[in-house]
C-alpha cells in the first residue's frame, strides 16, 4: 500500500466531489484544519477519525491504510474466503491421511 492517511482523506473527499469547505463544515472542523489533515501537516484525534469513517462510509482500517478494502463487508468476505480455504486444506489433508490408512490395511 502506497497510501497515507492524508492522501486517503483527500481522495475520499474528491471521489465524493465535495469541497474542503463543505466536508469541513459537515465534519465539524475548520477548512484550514481539514487542509492540514489532508496535506499531512497535522494528525487528527480518534474522534475525528470516527466521524470521517461514518461520513465517507469506510472502515478505520481503510482510512488508516491498514487495508485496501474501504468497507467492512469486503473485509469480512475476504476473511471468510481465507478461512474457508484453510478449512479445505485441512479437509484435503485429512482425506489423504484416511486414504493412506485404508491402503495400509489398518
């Protein structure tokens, strides 16, 4: 991932075609402060991060660049698919072990 919090925050706003002035007002901060957050000059507190997640409909993991998936449902699907693949691997190994036991006449 080559994103940063600042670039992600700015990109989310631009994707929604919202001006800094409007986004700042909606998020309860000044336009100048939003500009500082978007250019990386300042880092916000947790309360602001939560408001941004709600405002843009993304997860904190996405906003904080811990995942490339912006929504929780996509994260859950990916985790479920990974888990199912692990279960299939275990089941395949168990089936092979049973076949080997059966061939060995046990």
